[in-house]
C-alpha cells in the first residue's frame, strides 16, 4: 500500500501501542514541551510519555482542576 505524502502509515491491527514506545521521543530530554488538552485522553497520554522521556512538560487544559 502506497503512503499518501504527508500522512503517517496506518497502525497495524491489534492492541494500541504504548505511547512511550510508539512515539519518537529522542531528543526531548531537558526540553520544555507544552501540551494542550492535557487533562484527559490523548493529551494526557502524550504529556505522560514526554515526561517519562525526560522533558519538562507544561500541561494546559480548560479543565484546570483536572490537571
């Protein structure tokens, strides 16, 4: 299957991959990353994965108390 330019290839069938191992996190150690929508769902998972990879994560969400 040819990939459309600018789009990521489809994920394989099966259980969802762990974001910590699925996202390329090389080079985030010591960097400041701002994640919007970090109170729930994908934003929360991305914020956690970046923090585990060594980034300083600033979380932002309109649901401030849930952060």
